[in-house]
């Protein structure tokens, strides 16, 4: 699937709104690939988005599903009270810090029934019987991994390809188990070392993700053994994306550092530093409980146009993102990648590089 792409670029699934049918359809029509994000949306909304995407394009696309996280035994009493006070600033009540499985089983049913060509999983591995069901209808299964150990486990469950996520990636880290001893939930591998280490473990096709922002980056990961590069942040300001106006403005302004935080969801995620993150550096590892707790606060901050209490997920290279249509971004990435390949070939003295 990914090896046949005219442009070896994958538009990452971005939960919370950015991954719209228009963004995905625009990407695949431009010769790249795109994923709808099933995380944090209802089952019927997911079904509708698949249908809408199919109304916009006849080309294949994918869906990304969050696998259920383990139930946390952490006492949220103090953090719950702190979020309650934060929420009152915006005139809303904090949410209930309850655990849920994001309707995992029902979402697998939807993608099986819809015969979605590619389904990827984040936060862990799908159940073996779900892998079998997907393959029975011709679906390719992709597992998001951050370490060689996770890669080995994904191979054992029957994944067809791996999305290797490096430490510079925006949004949630795909660690299978969030270890509170690590700020990033586990060891933070830069993308190139992760690709090399994981390639030594498996012959599965690898998709490289994490901090990529330029066609030269695409060329670099292809040279390192990936079959495609997955980018998310560079598409956040595309007109087809469902990114909020507040986040668009923060991305365009630049100037903020990024950091990995559990403050909003209880899972490590990279975003733009704001007041809420700075004031809550010790958030516990408790996803999705914290996500449900802070959801009303985040929504109220967005309505108020205040970026200081929103989860502004973005990768480290976010200032390089522009506001062009998705097809134009894909075309620019393709041209830059070709230029990078020619430049490297010339530097190495390869005959015919011009």
C-alpha cells in the first residue's frame, strides 16, 4: 500500500478535530495517503466521516483507532480539585475523571464493516482476533511503536507495517504503557536511531513519524529505510483541517517552545507550552481519566479564545507549518524531497545526479 504511493507522504491521524474528511481526501487525491482519527469521536461520527471521505474520493485511505489503556489506580483527588478551580475561571464544571475504552470494540466493528483499506492502532496493540477480522476483509494493519520492544510485540500480533514514532512528534506519544518514571512515558528515541534499531528487529515496512516538516526530512527517512514519512503538524494550518482558530493563531505566531506533558490527558503528549502546562508539571499518569476531567475546561478556553488552557498539540518544528491547501503542501514536500535526493547524489558524486 504505502510503497505504491506517488508521493511517499502520510498525513497523520490527528484526534480532536484536525483530521477531517476533506483533509484526508485532499491528501490522497494529491498522491499521498491520509488517516482519519477515530480517537475521541463517537461511533456514529466515525461511520459518518468514513462515508463522507468516500464521497470525496474513490482512492484508499486509513482510519486510526486508540487501543484501551490500562485502568489507573492513581488517586486524583488533589489534581481533580486543581482542575475544578481552573474550570471555574471559565464558568464551567470540570468533567468526571472516569475511565473508558473509547468504544474500541465498536470502532473495530465499524472499520471491518466498512472494509477500510488500512487501519492503524495507537497506545497499544489490537487484539489478535481483531487483526484476523481486519485481514479477512482485506484490511492492512499498522501498529504505532516507539521502541524496539514494542516493534517486536507488534510483529507477533500480526501487524503488516509499523509506524515508528520519534520523540519530536506532536500530540500523544504512542507508548504502549505510560511509565510514570519517564516524562515521555518511556525511553525517548530520536527518529533516526529508532528506525535503525527497529529495522534491525523486523523486515516489516516502516513508516517514519516525528518532527518531520520538510521534503528533505522525507528524503532522509526514506534513505534510512522507511517506505513513507508520516507528517501531522505541517498540515494543521491547511484550510481543510479542523484545527481550531485559537490553535491556528498560536501556530502562526510561533515563539512558544514545545514540551511533553500529561497535564491535559494523563498521557504524555507534545504541545505548545502555555500557562496550564507550566502550572501543572506534575500531572499524574491516568489516561483517559484526566482527558475526561479537563475536556470541559479545554472546550471553554477555546470558546473564550484563550490558548492558555487548551491542548495545543504540535511537533517541535511547528513554526515551519504554513497555511496552504493540503494538495499544495503535498506537492511542495514532493518537490523538496526530489531536490534533496539530487543534492545528496551530487554531493556523493553519483553519475547523472543533475
